[in-house]
DNA sequence: AAAGCGAAGGTCAGATATGGTCAGAAAAGG
DNA sequence: CCTTTTCTGACCATATCTGACCTTCGCTTT
């Protein structure tokens, strides 16, 4: 078992024991506890406590800084995705669209395959027109994502 | 929890308890209470009691000086924004326009996305003409901001 | 009045305390 | 071997906190 695995197990135990499925920890202290460099903690968080796997990380630097890890439910993620849809502005660039797609994937509302398909559609459609690419891209993205989320909801029932 | 967090919490509690959602305090006394330097209080005010977060600060120096912190409502901020619109002169530079946009964002009447869009429009439109850029910029800015505020009002109802 | 004084609050640069990132080394797995 | 995962360290970003120095205001003394 690697060090990363041990740290993962430790953190999961702490969360499990906690009242509200969320804990706050000090990166430096945790690193001290496991006798490793602080960035090792970031590695564990990045590889094992992703949104996709149901964990939410938030942190603050500076004096009194902390790292908070919270379990999120499927419903939490769906509502986060809904909020994210609202944040798609009137016009977006291709790279912004990619960022949104990555976020939706992380939130577990789009599979990798669906991300690929949507990206292809965006490219094909915006290639057709001379002007207003960013606007078309934004509205298409919104529609497609909402469509997939709609489908997912129906399949649940 | 950092000292700044504690002071923030204390101040919010005081405001909450107050009659009219406003309190007056002495910087020196508050610093004494938390055993810190007075400028720490300024730090807390600057980082946590901004307009954007719904607080209004006013103060006076000299003997009998004070710091007053008041909660401002959404309506208050809207009317402040309206007054701000009137302060846009007949001509403004790009950086002045940016300052206005930042203020409107602080007042919560423009989202970050809307600020970006408006800035883009200003740049695109003023690039079209040789003279009178500052004048066009001022009138466009006024119109666009008023438009957004109008939309916001309608969506409320 | 004008000048001087003490009592507020304001500003800002820099020290301190955290956490973040990334390239590359080391280890593990196939 | 080659690839993937783990691990480290140098360098970066940001929040907090302090202290020296500045500004403003009311009051008192000339």
C-alpha cells in the first residue's frame, strides 16, 4: 500500500467519523503526520477526492488557512450542474466551452463520450457560419447540456 | 479560525443584534478587545465588509472619531447604482469606464460576465470611429448599464 | 483667528503563515 | 524495458498581521 493510499484511507476515515460528512484539515500538519512533503497531500486530493468521486474540496491560503473536504451527494452535484448552466454567458470561446464541458464531466452529468460528441457538434455547427460563433456556441452548449441532463433525469425514473 | 475571522464574526453579531442593522464602534477599543494593532480592524473591514457583500462603512477621525458599519439592502444598492450612472460624465477614458464597471459590479448590479460583455462592446464600438471616442464611450456605458438595470427590475417581478 | 496639541482613524510596505503548481525523479506494475 | 503512478522540492500565490508614518478633527492656547 502506497503512502497515497494510506493518506486516502486516513482522510476517508475522518470524514466517515465526522458529523456532517465534512472535515477541515491543515495541509502542513497532515504532511507532518505522514512524514512527507505538503504537496503529497495535494496529490492525494487531486487523484482521490475529485468531484467525480463525490468529494468537494475547498481551501484557503494564508494565516489560518485550511483545506476542507466534504462528501457531496448525487443531488448536490446535479444542482451544482444546474447552477453552472446558468453561468454560461451569452457568448463563449471554444476554450471556455471546453472548461465548462470538463466541469460538467467532473460533476458526473456528462460522460467522456458525451463530452466528445458535444464538442464535435459545437465545432461542426460554428464552422458553418461566419459571424456570431461565440453566441451560437453558448446557446448550443446550454441546450445540449440541458438536454442530456433531462435525459438522465428520465432514465432515473 | 484566524483573528480576522473572529473579529468579523463579532462585528456581524453586533450588527445583527442592533436595532437598525448599523453599529458605531471605536477602532482602538475593538483592537484592544482582540489584543491586536488597530490596523487589523481596517484589514477586516476592507476584506469582509465591502459594498459587494452588503455593508457600508463610514468613519471620522479626530477626537470622538468612530467607524460606522451599516447593512445595506439590495434596494439601497440599486439606488446607489442609479446615482452612480448620473456621475458618468459627457466623456470618459477607458480606465475610467473600467472603474465605473468595477463599481457597478461591487454594487451587485452587473455580473462579471456582464462587465466583460460591456467592456467588449465599448472597445468594439470606439474602435470604429476616429474622433469622439470618449464621448461615445460615456453615452454607450450609460445606456448599457441602464439597460441591464432595467432588465434586472423586470425579472424581479 | 492662528498655531499648537492630542486623539482619533487611514495607508502601506513588509513579515509571516498557509496552501498551490509543476517538472522531474523514483518506484511500481506489466 | 516501457508506462503509469507516486513522491519530492523548488518556486509561486494569497491571506493575515504588524508597525511606522500620515491625515483629520476638536479643543486649547496665544
